[in-house]
C-alpha cells in the first residue's frame, strides 16, 4: 500500500532546492541496497519488494507445477498489456510484449515496408540497440545516415528535421539520450514525419516510466521500451507500442502460436488456422506468458501506475535540482541540457579533464555511491527510492575526491 504520510524531517531549502515533506515516502517499498546510495536506475532498476515477492510466488509454480493455474497463460500478459497501456495512455491492444527495447526496434526494422534506396536517419550518439537493427538493413540497399550535433553534445530535433532528404523514409530516435539525459522534441520530429509521410520509431528505454509521457500526444509509429530500467522490472522484459496507423503495414516476421486465434483452447490445437488475434499482440515474443518474469513485471508496472509518473518525475527533478545546486562544492559540472523541455531524470556530469572525471567516479564507488560512467561522463539517475541524503552522499564524496 502506498503511504499517505511520511516521517521525513524537511531540510532547510536553499536556492534551487525544494525538498518536499514526502522525500522518503517511497523508500520503504524497496530494499536498502546494502547501505549504498543507488543512483543508477538508467543502468538497472531494482525490484520493489512486492515485485520480488511476486517472482518468488511464481518460482513456486516451477517447484510445484501441480499448483500452476493454466489461466495464467492469458491473465499475466493481459495484466502487462493493461498496465503498460495505462502507463503511456493507449489501449492494451496496441501493446506487444517483448524482452526489451531491442524487440520493438527489430520489429520495426524487419517489419516496416522499407525498400532498396530508402534512407533512415539516426542521431549520432544513439544507444547501439537503436543502431544495429538499422545498419543490418544496409545489405538490402537501405541507407543509414547519421546526423551529428550542430551545437552542444547531443542532436536536437531541428538538426534531424533539417537533415531530411528526398530518400528519407524513417527517423529512429531515443526519447531520452542514454549518455546525456537530453530529451528530444518528439512533436517537432513527429510533425515533420507526418508532413513528409515518414515513419517515426522511438526508443523509450530511458524515458518511459520516469518522464510524463502520453503516446497519443505524438505521431509515433513504434515505441520500444525495456522493462528493467525505469519500469523496475526483470531483465529480459519490455513492451512495444504499435500505432493503429501501421499495425497492418508491419510484417509478422516471427509467428508466436499463442497469438493465433483459438490457441487458448488447448483441446483443439490441431485446427491449424493461421488467423492472428486482434491488435499488436501478433508481435509478442514467443513464450509470452513467462510467468516468473511477467509476474514481477506486471507488479512493477502496477506500482508505477499507482504512484503516477508525474509524481516520479517531480520527485527525481527535485533531487537533481538539489544536486545541481550543490555541485558548486565539487569539481563537477553539468553536461546535460537543463532547459525545461530538454530535461529528463538523468543528469550527466564531468570534471575538468577525463582523468579527473574517472578519478571522481572511482571515489564515488569507494564511498558507496553507485552511479555509472557513459561516454566518459558520470551519469546520475535517481528514482522514487532515492532521498536527499543520497544526493548529499554523492556531493560529499565528489568534493573530497
């Protein structure tokens, strides 16, 4: 149950610091991380306690298969579809269950009607999961062109729109950059795609579940999401949103028998009529009802929906505001674009030199502060389990490095 009150004592607020009374409101829903200030949700999100318990209950089904209810084959995927759809504001029927963002990106690359001579635009600096499926198409005569930043360290929407050429057929872009935390202007890119008849594919791995987002606000064709980061699910889970605009234009490259009509009638499986069930579930990965995985994943998604993503984003931004205010006491500076429209729940930091950045990163680990190093930048990624005290530990360790 989500608490209505918390016993956190508010700390004095300074410029740029707004520490709310519920700063520790969600902490008890998670383990203690062994005394570590865990600030690396962009790398691996932890299970909430309830999700871990759901996984343990599911493990028992393998220990005692005589207890396994066959209804779970349908109920668990339905729970995930319902919770994922609610999270991003779409119908459950637009959700395909996958094993991570790569599932949706490969679904788009293999299934969308692209042909020889077409061009795909990518931002330089994309995570490899949103690069290699497209490069794999070059053997079919499809060109991949990278757009480099015109200013700053990440590509913005204006640069991508200006790069659109006569052969451009698709733009694939991350909602939030994995290395800088910069958020892209999907509205500008989406409008340009619609005006020119282009496909828009979005890697949502570093944004969905952490930034307020409704998929219906943007003309997105495919949105690929991993479950093990901000969604606090198991590794090897995720989902893909497929727009009704393109659902019948994407080829079904891998046929999962559970998404064929009649597959739930275990006593009549030999009818062999290849007729897909309605919606995006035709693109589910095989073994969709992996009950150990999905029991935990559904529980985590349902928790996020109860807390609500705007609440999560506001909580994390307060922590990052505190961090930016306190960085003056350290050798670190912010690399991320902090303009409101470009901010996310990731903050990238660096020192005056590569050597100093790496030294501070090592010191943070020695002092029990878990962050990550990406493209030679320190990446800080809190979630609802983090508190102002975690940020204090980071700045204190960085100041003495």
